[in-house]
C-alpha cells in the first residue's frame, strides 16, 4: 500500500475548471450547466399524481389550509466495514472479484459491459456484507479490481489485486441518501376531515442516476401519508447536479416524504385547535 500510494503521488494531473451546479433549483434554470447531454434540462425523471379536483377544494373559504416547505439532507450510510475486495484471473481465464455487495448479477453485468467482455468471462463472489443498508447496491471497488486484474493479465502479470478503502474514500465513493425539497399544502374541513393534498418534490440525485427513479416512485406514493385523501396533486422530479451521487438507503425515499407528510399533520392539528 505504501508503494502504491507513493506511485499515485508521483502522477501529475491537469484539470480544466468547468462551471458547476450544486443546487437542483439552479440546475433546472435555463442556461444552467448541463450535467449530461441526453438530459439538457438536468431533469432525470418526473412523476405526477392526479386524483379528484384539488383546485376546487382550495378555492373554498370554509376549510383550514396549512402550507410549508421541508428539506431533508444527504445522508451517509456509515456501515462499519469499508469497501474492500480482491480481483484476479482464475484458472479458467475468468476475471474474478471477491467483495461484499447487494446486487451480485448487476455487478457482473456492469463489469462485463465496462470491459466489453462476455458475461461468462466475469465471476463475482460475495463475501459477508456486514453493514450495507443500501450503500452496497452500486459498484465501488468491484469494477476497479476487475479492470486492474484484466490490465495486469494483459501485461503478463498474473497476480491478484487487493483494494481496501479508508473511511474518507468510502464517504466519497458510494451513493448517499437523496436530499429532498418538498413543498406541501394540505386542506381539511373544520371538523378535521382531510380534503386535499398538493405536493411538489425535488430530489438532488447528484451526478449520476443510480436507483433514483425507484426512490422517487416511493417518495411520491408516501407524501400524502397513510391517509385517505380524496383530492391529490403531486409533481416530483429528480435533478442532476455536480454533488455526490445518491442511491439506495434504508427507506428508499419513504423517510423524506413521510417527514413532510407527518409534519403537515402536526401543523394541521395545531391549526384546527387554534
């Protein structure tokens, strides 16, 4: 490790500074830096729910309305065991990776795609995962080990490669919980019956999508809470930024939406009591 880090420090890299965008609200504005050409507006996914007639409800003057905006932060999984693994070429000529993970066949397929090799040339073997909580669903060391083993083999060096991330590398290297900005408006009758919910959700997914579409699906389905609401309007989107990538984490979008939904219930209860 000491020799490898010394070699790393001898490498000189020249960077070209480019414009960045770190706030999803700015990323959606015209003229904002484009993260990926295939998404010129930086919006990766949109979801919409329509039920009943929200506008008619909110136009009434005999109801109680509460409105607020909520933000939730990016969150690190912080599992005890940092990412680690070993890569080598086995006796059958297969690139073999031993590591901990959560999606073994996805890892195999992504490594094969990256190296442009048939799927049967890649073998992934999982060790005990230890902590994960969604943080091991994406590739971390697996593809790097495969690439290193492949390149060494091409140079006639038939030795295994080991990689162990320290905590700082782990913080930087794997996806986080999505930060959300959620604006909610909730209407109820004066006797406390829920009549309508309107919500807008914007998620900062970072520079790559990971499982963000599925996370947004969960969030939009949870933002009204576990309540029967006859009139609903929800608009939600995932937005690319230059921030850390976000992906799976316990709750998978439910925590952010539930925080907003239940905060609205508390505000509504206060308003009805007042």
